[in-house]
C-alpha cells in the first residue's frame, strides 16, 4: 500500500510541474496580448509606443569609444547620461548583430563600426526595435564603387534581396565631418533601409513609421502650395522628388542635419517626420 502511494506521488510530481509551466505560459500570453491590445489603442491616440527603452542587461562602451561618439555627433553630446547609456547599449548591440565586410582590401576598423552603427541608432532612437532586420551585412568600400545592378558608380547602395548595405567610407566620413549640408550618406542610406524594413515588419514602431509617412504623403498631395514650396526649397536635393524612398531619405536628412531651421520653415512636415521617428531632433 505504501509503495502504491509513493508511485502515485511520483506520477503527480511531473504532472504538477507540467501544469505549473502550462499555466505560467498561458498567463504570459494573456498578459502579452492584453498589453498589445492596450498599446494599439494608445498608439491610435498618441502616435507613439507606450515605452521605447527597456534592457535587462545594458551593454557599455569604453571611454575611447564614447569620446569618439562625442566628437562626431552633436546629437550624442546633448543626450542625458541615462540616454547615453541607452545609446551605448544600442550601438554595441547593433555592431554585434551585423557583419561588417571590407571591400577592395579595406580593413574594417572599430571606428568604422562605431560611426556607421551610430547613424542607425540615431535614426531609430525613438524605435523600440532598432536592429533594422532588413540589413544583415554592411559592405564598406574605400571610395565610390561600381554597382553591377545600376551599371554606374555609387557612394551607397541598399540591396534588400541580399540584405546588404554598401557604402563608400570616403563619402560616409565626409557626411560625418561636414554635418550642415543636408548631405549625409549614412543618414540617407539607413533612412531608405528603415523605410523598406518598416513596410514588411509588424512591430509598433514600424507601424507608426509607415502610417505617419502615408499621412505625410497625403498631406502633400492635398496641399499643392506646400508641395511646390518643398520642391523649390534649398533644403531638399533634386533626387528627393524622384520617388517615395528618395523623398523620405532626403526629408530625414534635413530633419536630423538641420532640424531647427526645418521646423521653422516647414512646421507641418517637421511634425509628421517627428511622429515617424518618435523623436524631436530640434531639441538636440
């Protein structure tokens, strides 16, 4: 009788563990989908996610790497101490997530990885998901490279089919060093990548980005005087009006490189761009 009782108890132990795990998983999914539903309503009203930054274990940069970011980016210098910690974590995480490949015998340096990744992090600092899953590899050429796809020389190119971003280091570095010409290769190429990535992803930041861009496009379609003013403005380079991808990239370049003047001259367009990126660059 005692042996029979022990056998029943032994069978009950794994059963209880299984039921415990099952109910924990059930509770997790209930909480997760409840949060998703609440956030959907929140996004409809406020056009932004409930939260952006939450990290269980923040990764850090060393003193030299932080000094490089401070020297290179006005945006980084004006972040609070807490925001810089978030930024550092994202840069390290982005570097670890991508494969950086030098072309034409170019040796990929830590500086290259830091500066390239920092551009991606700046653009997605208001996003919850900042990895830009459309990109797996980043090819770096010393200078302009020949594109087989377009049969011409380029400073930058995005190949979404191969999940590759290609850049000229010479042109990229020029955009970092001279940051008041609204011609930043890193911002331009990553903007296009984020645009394409947001069209295929379903996370909250991608949804806000895509919906906000549609609202901006509709606003310009219905407001011809504003559209003509944009076309004639010194803010935006000519190719910015070739298609939606070029337009977005050029708009974001101006938004980040010259935000205060952009906000003053085109407040409605600035507001929609701010909504897309969930960040106000004029304050930085």
